[in-house]
């Protein structure tokens, strides 16, 4: 008994010493890290870590920029505190301050407008006479969980908003987008407009039929799902604009309206819409087993390279495809961006669709649901025209975008940046929160998972039990 007690005491003492040493090491490391202000961002999405784009932009600043966060004294948001500190550490030109709007109401009044009253939680970024106001609604995007009907955060946009505001107030060039109006076009959703603003785009409406030409300061013309055709005069003005290094984002939805002039505009650049609703025959390319809820393949391209590497998806229901015209110019390059499977087909008889079974009147896929067109040609000088064409209005809908956690809007923003050769290094993406994202499993993967869980695993367990029972009986 004495030897047993000695062994217990011996190993108990050793365990206590090891525990004490480990605790001492942890304490020393914490003190050392605290003295050097060493911190680690343990969040999966790296919410508190600035991206390389932000680091490059902020570290190269040569203008003083002030950031104010409006919070009641003693109730400052620790997340904003942490992010402010990260910005200040990158550049001596960044100055941050928390301001109590109740003690200093003049600062809120200074930056308020007739349409915008500043509230607690607002961040203001200013330099000289330029400033931008970032509200709490701008800093995060929320969705509704279909299973629980509860709201959840889809993306965290604080860094995106602040870095873009710094670029704006420090004198970065603003690009001008003109949205064609007058044909019952579909408007961009508010969250897409916010993304464009955060990437320093200015957006104006364009009623081209009453203008002599496309404005000279137009970097891009957007034609988003017109319900009626453009006029011959508008066709001429758009053609003139495009032939002089113009850039256009053209989204044409399916409809029964004849779009003769729009068809001419597209055919001049080698493409035509097939005006047939795409039905996807492969379950690996659809959402929710609906054959017209297309989850197209994202092709490799400068527009999509980040999306492909990040495995982002696009959701494109009620879409039509594009075909190349037979007699197109040799100077054209047409590249697919979003494609369907070889099992897809298109229904042209839009007025009489009774079911989605393939018939002899349907056209066979695969289809290009989005294409990038480049026309490089020389007259007296070298010219480059760029067009991104998409086949359906639903891709710009905010509700549709929410199903793929912003994948549609990322695709649109990337397309617009590509059109004007904008360096993607100045674009800071939002940080998507993936906790509430539902997994969309294709038919093949579903069969494999079912086979493994329902057949293979039970079979292995049963076989193991039978073998063990046989061994015991043999003994």
C-alpha cells in the first residue's frame, strides 16, 4: 500500500509541475503579446483583418483623412474600435475619433443632409471638403432564414465601405455609369447600387431619345431588361458611342415583344438572343429541382477568375441564351461567361408552355447565358469596344442574389469593372458570412451520399458484427 501511495504521489507531483509550467508559459505569452499589441483574428471570415487591397490603398495615402464614429460615450462599438485601429496602424495620414453625438450635436448637423439624418452608429470619412457618410445599414447586409424565418447577417461590409470612402475623399477618379431609361427598364436593387457606389461609380439616368448623343463622360452605358424596343435614333446613337471605344452592359430578358433595333445592336457585335426559355436537363445545374432555376457553370475568364477560385455560384432563373451570328466581323472576340449543360434545351413557344418536357420544337443546348464581347479594330487609331451581354432580368434581382450570398452581384460588379479595364486590386470585396448558407447538392452527389450513408455504412457495421459473432462461436 505504501508503494502504491508513493507512485500516486510521484505522478501527482509531476502532473502538478507540468500544469504549473504550462500555465506560466501561457501567462508569459499573454503578457508578451499584450506588450507588443499582438492580436489574432480567429473569425473564419477574418472580419477584423484588412484585405491586401485595403492595405495597399491606405499605405500609399498622401492625404490626411479623418474618420469619425458616432457613439454615445462609454458605449463605443468594439468592432469599429478594432477596425479603426487597423486603419491607423497602416498610415500616419489616417486619424480616427469616436464622437458622442449627444455631447457634440454640431458634428452630426455638419454632415446631415435634407434626406439623411445621422444616427448613432454612423461612420463619417472626410478629407478637406469631400466626405462620405456610412450608415449602419451600409455596413452589413441581412437575409431571412427560410427554415426559421429569422434574420441573419449575410455579409460584413465595414471594410468595403471605409476603404472606398477613403479612396473617394482622397481624390480617386469616379467612373460614370448611365442607365438607359424610357423603355420600362428594370432598376438595379439598392444593395447593388451600394456596391457600385462603394466601388466609386456615379450613376445617372439617360433618356437617350431626347439627347443628341451619349454623354461624353459616360464610362459605361447600362441597358437593363427593357420591356420595349429602342428607337432607330437610339440605335444610331448607341452604335456611334460603341464604335468610339464605348462600353456597354446589356441585359435582355425573354419576352413576346419584338426587339428589332436591339437585335441589330447585338448582331453588330456578333451575338443574338435566342428568345427561348432555358430548361436545364441536368439536376447538377439547377436549384431546388426546378428545371428553369438555372445554376450555370461559371467559366474561367478575367471577370470570373476570383469567383471560380472562391467557388462562388450564380443563380439565373428564367434565362435565355446567346448564339453567335454567322457573318460576324473578324475583329470580334466572343467569350462565354455562364453556360448550361449539354442536356439543356430552350422553349421558344413562350405563350403556350404547358409543361417542361422537351419537344421537337425546342432548341438544344448547351447555351451561353452570358458572354463577354471585345472588338479591337483600327481606323486612324486603335479602338476597343467591350460589351457584356446577359440573358435575363432575374440576375439583377436582390432576392435572387440572396440565394447565392451575393454571387450574382459580384458577377455584375466584376463585369462592370472589366468593361472599363478597372484594376481589381482597388475593389474591396464584402466578407460573406457563410453560417446560414444552405448547401446545394447536385443529383450525382446526392446519390453517392445516400449510398454511403444508407447502404455502405450499415453493411460494413453489419458485416463486422457477423464476423465477430462467428469468431466468438468458433472459440
